[in-house]
């Protein structure tokens, strides 16, 4: 993941917010997967977990578009993932690489 990809994903999320009443589950699943989330086997609706942070996102699987509030809640969680990715990239940039040798 890099800053360019994160910026593009953040724009996708903003775009989906504008059409929240007509978003299908596959659009949200696509973004979740791009953010590194993986599907977990459950008895109910599909859930997605991340190695980056704790918690699961449930994305209901329906043939019709998802409900307005449901879509916004899922997009809030995905936006939080973008935030965590940005923070992760910043901390990696600040940490010096382990393989640098110092001359003595």
C-alpha cells in the first residue's frame, strides 16, 4: 500500500457516500479487499477482518442495493481503515530500516 493508492481509495469512498442509497455490496467488498481485509467464515452475513486493526466489518450480501445508513456505517469503517493505513505508512517512514549498518 502506498500514498497514491490510499488517495484513490479515499476518493472511491467519498464517491460512494454521494450515492449511498444505491450502493451494492460488491462495491464495498472491493474496497475492503483493496484495504487488505479478508473474508471470515461465519454463519450469517459475510464479515471481513484486517491485520492492521481489530474488529470486523459485516457487509450484508443482497441482490438489491444496501440500505442508506448501512452503507454509510460500512463506509465509516472503511474510511477508518484508510486512516490507519496512513498512520502505518507515516510510522514506517519515521522508523529507520533495520539493515542499516553504522560505521565505527
